[in-house]
């Protein structure tokens, strides 16, 4: 199966050591985490991890099952890029004189929708958010004009089809096991199975 | 006193809240969880708990092991024969790191274990204090759950959670690291509450009837169904449900190493053991059956051999409690998630009673080949030197298959798993997944405490015994009546076998010398004997079994005997070689 970008979304308890616990599941299998973001979720007390990896679907599915086995993990989802709305943020520190002297740079920043964060005599800090490729292109262009410093944040993503975690959590708080804890594609493939 | 008086008195007295130290709370928790035996070793950072233990001597038996690795292996042995949670204590630093091998072993073999480790004062965490190690991070990948307690008020709820997690769903080891200040801290103890729900933890997936129905349909259509079962049957305490299932369906059933003893060896539908050194018939027939019904097993690579040639012709029904096992190695046609104690009866109700005796007979035909090529010679050798197989065979005759058999790792383990007879469940204790040499002796000690009325025979090689031989001291001091049967071939036999077969007989560091084991045992005040001749075998084994107390019997066996059949690494199970 072909490798592609997958975004893994985890809902977890907010307990100490969760990043280590989760990242160990990847490193044990020698899978590189391309970006990792942790944040609160829409539900108080529930933490949200957004992890970006490039792997095949089979590997990602198995990974998510291993992650869900962790006691503190409530649910793991994985999605391809077309199932998500996602953003990455970047900060650029550019010499002030470049902006003052080069109209092209100013145009470039306008074109990419960059916003000014800080203005000082010696440098100006811009912020932009978007897809990786856009940020990479802007970085490349600014690189030609004495870009002093650049940093890009981890991917954050919203799942298009998701209804949020509130209703799921109610399910989890019930003592009986949940119906939806494991999904399987088998039910859709019955016709192929009974052909012996 | 009348009821009225009593009520008045109760009302009069303000509810007294008991003050306990963290250490006392730990021991109270163990008592509430029904723990009677602890395997442990004291040290600086766990001293408050040991101090409290001094006053709990009448309620909790503490077995002082000789090394923390021995402590956790003993806890594993205890868990395996008793079906309960095994408990081990260790101090911080080296005490805790010595647990790691046992934790990894318990993790991969799904043993319910709770380890309590001492830790330096919370104020010293991260300062490279004396005997400080980052135990939580070290043990994260080898525990089902771990947690560091720095405040005594957390202890009752954390311990309750630990026992709940260790023993439910797919069991596993849990480690609780308690800083010394928390052990010493006095707090208001409001009693112990059992844990029965953690919102982020689903021990059992709900059983979905549509899968059970489809599994039944698949099984009912099968001409050549074949059941393979693992430790899940034992962990789920579903031996009877399993037997009813295979008897109704008439299925041949083969076990994994870890599943041994779940079904009695003599059952007419038991067709032997799977895997690298398993029996010929079940390995070959894996690639012949049309429906493979896997129950409570995880398709380990030692069971499947080459995956792309494993049961490709078969539809696979996989029953497991752990969703992560479904499709992990072998793609399931129909997965049946759930506790097999629940799913097996549902499935049994839906399957037809079928006579598969002709199909079963095919297994027996292949078995005849194995008997002719391998088993007969192993059990009736023509040369003077003893074989491991004949030792186990005589042992079977003497125990009648009623003993708990504990093995270490290597050739003797595979031979024992192949030939040992089991009449009842929870009788096979071995390091299956991790293959931990040195497991045998301490696990046997724990196994005896878990089943003190049963004969416990530890079968160990000359290599493995030397890894944890210090535990003879534990036997000496506390009197576990463990029978130690050393099968000495003067080699690290399994590695030697591979070097012979796959490395042109270049024997590289497999020639291991041994001390006088009987003298060593005597040094620990344990009786023993050493034999090397066939005429002495039966009597020596009988003396060992009849002895009231621990006993060590060393049997010299053929130096360069190999374990066959064998599925060589990278080959298919159906390419199993008989010689």
C-alpha cells in the first residue's frame, strides 16, 4: 500500500507523560513523527493530540489500535488530508530595512496574507498560516532577502465529518463497553467472504 | 445492646477518620484486593513500606527473594497457577531496573502483575539522587500502565486502579512508583474503594452478534475447520466453554505454547502444539484447512512461520479480547471481539453438530509420520545417552499429568512443551513471548505459592539455571517445595542447534560449563541427586517427587541432540522439517 500523509487525532486524559507514552509507540516501530501538537479539546479536561506521519493505511490503522490500547487514550482517529481542514502557522523575522527598501518583499508578504506581529527598528516579525507548501514557498522567497529567523508550528486539523467529542465522552463515561470502540470493514464485505 | 442504644451511640460518636501513612494504605489496599503473598526485596526508598509490613505479618506473607528479577518472575508464576494478580515489591534505582525483564515478560505473556517500587523523596526527583532512576519512563513500554505517586492521598485510588487494570481485559503488568515522602505521609483514610470503571479504558469490547453469526455461518459451511487456541482460554477461565465448543463442532484443536493445559493433552480432538517446534500435523494442516478458528492467540511469528505462506487458503475467524490483535499479523475474515468466556457459548449455540472424524483422522495420519520419524526415537532411544524427551515421558508417567510444569527457555522448554502431559488448566508456566532464560526457577517458586497443594516441577537447562540460581536461597529460607529437574546437555543447546543447522556447525560460545549443581543445592540445604544412566531415571524421578520439600535432580542428557520437528525461520509452517 502506498504511503501518504495521515493526520492522527487522539483524545486523551490530560496526564503527565502522555507525550512520551504516545511517541514511544511510534519510535518503537521506527516511524517518524513529522509534526505533533497537543492542546485542550472542546471538552474540558480532555486533551487533543494532532500527529502527522507519512505511512500506509495499514500501518496507520494498526498504530491507532496500539495507541487506543493505552489506558489514558480515549479514542484515536486517522484521516487523509482531503478529510481534514488543516493549518500550520509560521513566524518570520525579517530585517526592517529589507521591508523598507524592497517593494517586492512587501508585495510578497501581502500576497501570502502575512500579518505583522512586531515592528522594531532592526527587524519586523510576520505571521502566516496555511498549508505546508505555501509556507515553504514563502520561506524560500524570504530566504533570498536575509531572513533572520523562521519557525513553523505543528499541524493542527479539524476533521470535516466530526461532530466533536462531547457525545463520545458521554459514551465513555458509561460503565458498559462502547459499541463503537472498534470499527471493522468486514460488515461491508460480506459478499466477498461467503464465496467459498 | 439494643438496636436503639447502638443507633444512639453511633450518632453520638463523630465519624472518626482514621489516619494512615501512605505505606499502611498500600498494605491495606493489597489486603482488600485479596493479596496474600508478596515477592520482594527491601531497600532505602521502600523502607517505610517494609516498616509497615512489620505490623502486617499475620495478614500478608512476604517472600524475600534473592534478586528483584526473581521477585517478579515469582509473581508471574504465582499469577499463572493461581489465576490471581501477582505482587512484587522493589526499591528504587537498581531494585526497580531489575524488574524490567520480568515486566517485559509479563507484558508479552499477559500476566496480571502489580509491582510497587519505592522512589526517592519527591523533592529529590530529577536531581540524580542516590538510587534514583526514571522508573516510569524506563518501564512505560513494558507495562500495561504505570504511575508515580507523590502524595499519599492518591494511594488508595491508584492501587485500586492498578489492580483493576492489571487483571481486566487482556491482563498485564502495572507498576506503581511511590516516592518516599508519600510512603511516610499521614493522611485521612476514608476506606478502600474498588475500581470498576475508568472512562478512557475499555477492558472488554462489546460482543457484536452480527460477527458471531457470520463466524458461525463460516464455520458451518466449512469442510475442514481447524481450531488453534492460546492462553486467552486460560486467562478468560473459559476452558469448559472451549471444550463444549470444539466437541459440538467436532473440530481438531491445536495449542500454542502459551495455550498448553487449557485443553487436556489426552482429549481426542487435541492434535498437538503449533509453531516452530510444535507437532507436524497441526503445522502442515494449517495450510490445508478451509476455516481457521483462532481463539485467544496472537499469531506470533514462532507460530506462523513465514506469514505470506500462512493459511492463505483459509478463511480466518479470530476471537480475541484485544482489538489490536485483530489483523495485526494475520488478516481476519471475521473478527469476534470479546471475552471468549462470553463469545464461545454464543458461537457454540449457532454451530451445527458435525462429524469431522475423517478430517481429524488426517491429522492422526500425519501424527503417525511424526511418531515414526521423531517421537519414537526420542522416547525410546537406542543409544546409551538419555534424551530429554524420555525424561519428560517418565515424569509424565509418575505425575500422571497432574503436576504444574514450569520451564525455562531453550531446548528443554520445547521438548517439555512437546511431551509434557497436562490434565488440568493453569499447569503450564513458561516464558513464551519474551523467551527469558532464568525465568524457570523463580517462576516455579511463585507457582508453588500460587498452588501449594500441587506438585510443581521446574524443568530447567544447565544454562538457564545459572542465570537465576541465587533463588535457591529463597527456597532454602521459605521452604517452597519446588522440584528442580535440570536437563544438562553441557551446551546452550538451542543456540548450538541453530549453529549446527544454519551456521555450519561453528559453535560459538555455546559450550557452557556448570558447577556441581547437587553440591550447590546442598550448600543451600536442598537435597539433590545427579544421574546419567537410564536404569536410574525412574527411581531418581520418583525420589524427587516423593521428597517432602524442595529437591534438585540433575539429569545428564545427550549433548548434541536437536529438537525436531522444526519450522526453520523464514519458511512456511507446511515446510516443517522432521529431521
